[in-house]
C-alpha cells in the first residue's frame, strides 16, 4: 500500500493502490461501536481465525468527493450510507448507525481535503466493514464483532488514456452471484464472478462479462447495464439479483429531466438486446468509478457484434457529461445530491 503525499502525484498511480495517510475507524464489540477515531492508514493486526477471513463477512461502499467551485462536495452520501447498511444487514454484520457512518465519512474526507484532486480526478471513498469475531466455529452464525473503516484514495480520470469503448462478453447461462444476493455490495460476490471474467478476458479479450442468465440481462461484474438512444433509456428494474447503483439511479432521474423516456423494464437478450444492437442503439455501463462507460462491441456465441460504429455513443457522452457537471459543481444540482463536506 502506498501513502499519498500529494494529489497530483497520487493520481498518476494505478487506481486503488495509493491512499490518504489517515482513515476513520470504529470497532464493534460487546454490542457497541467504539468512538470513531482518525488512525494511520497502515496494516492492522487481524486474528487468523477472524470470521471475515473464513466466511467472507465483508461488505463495502464506493463513492466520491469532488472538488467544486464552492468547496469539496460529497456525492449522494446519504444513499451510499443507506446501501452500506443494507449490505451489512444482508450479511448479518453489525450495522453501523446512519449517524455514525455519515460522520465518519465526513470526518475522514475533512482530514484529507488537501488530497482531493482537481476534476476529472476525485477522492474515492471506500467504507469497509469486516466481521472480526475470532472464531472459525461461527460458520453458521453472524460475526458478533466487526471493524468499520473509511479508506480514501485520490484518483485521476478513469479514462486518462482517452475514452475507450468496452468489449463485453454476453454470458447467457450463469449468473454473477446468487439471485437473492446481488443487491449486497459484498466481496464474496466479486469472488464468485471472477472465474467468468477471467475466461472472458483470456478467450475473448473482453473487458467485462454481461450476465444474462436465462436471457435476463442483469449487469456486469462491477457496473450496471443501460441501453439508450436519442429518445429513451432502458434498464432492468430493481430486484434482488443485481446491485442497485447510485449512478444508475442518478442517470435515470437526469435522463428523464433531459427529455428521455426512461423505461425500467426487464430486458430479454433475444427479444430486446440483440435487436437493439441491430437497430443501432447504444449501451453503457454505469458505476461510481467510470460514471458511464460506452460499450463498443459485444461477443455472443463466438461472434463479435459491433454497436453502431464501435465508438462511444453520443447519448452516452451527453448523459455522462451532464452527471459529471453536477458532481463537480459545473451545473446546478436541483436534486440535492451534492453535499458540502
Ligand atoms: C458498486 C457496483 C455497481 C455500481 O454502483 P454505483 O453506486 O453506481 O457505484 C454496480 N454493480 C456492482 C456489482 C457494484 O458492485
């Protein structure tokens, strides 16, 4: 782990490898959380029999703080805290109080203001919750102890090498994770998707896998899937099978106000997605890290399907820019999404 000393130097490092020198930490034991403290970002002792190391009791969040003309803005803090609590509940981890989690994120960012890079960079915030009960006997019971910390990482432009359209492998049999568990932002879900992603990379040179079990177009390994054209935006309605992205939600509201018809409907691979590609529609992946990343190609049953001209679509770019403008304070925020730290 590298410690950042300067935002401009930090954003040149690989995403996710360089961190602010301080993080906020609280521990749960004997049914209470300790008073959160600002600690050094450094390796910490972990019991070899800790619950998380054996039974994957780990959830996390990913959100950003942006430099805006009137100070540092946190994007949709409330929604990220709510989702963290939802994920924790799904794994029966001790659930951090809304007030405590919110204050810990604010305090962590406050202590790190000088490491928030200029846009298009941002301070990536990674709240992490681990089950730390020291017992391998607790396989069938929730961890009674936990550690909760707020890790911070200055990040540069996700598309530093230019906006690059993605290539997705369409997986029409397997799901990313258990269908009741998709809405937990849990490390175990990533582990379970990795085999598919590795295969897609090695065999098809794909960037990501679009999981469409039994033809139900869900999401990729780490981002939601959106179809759009000049008039409409189409994405799967919320259910338990996939992660409820804050970016997805933001884009839907923004698109609706920009005059797009927003359709939250189940998407069938054969009936909807393949004809959509044929007709020249756009597709994109949404998530905090990349905001909205255009898809250029999909690989299905060994055939490469090009979307439009293979470049990022104009509506994808337009919607992405509209959201970035709100996040970075270049546009008004009628939704109350941006909070000053
Ligand atoms: C985090 C995540 C997303 C995107 O969520 P955002 O809140 O938009 O960042 C989508 N899918 C998965 C599997 C994720 O883990």
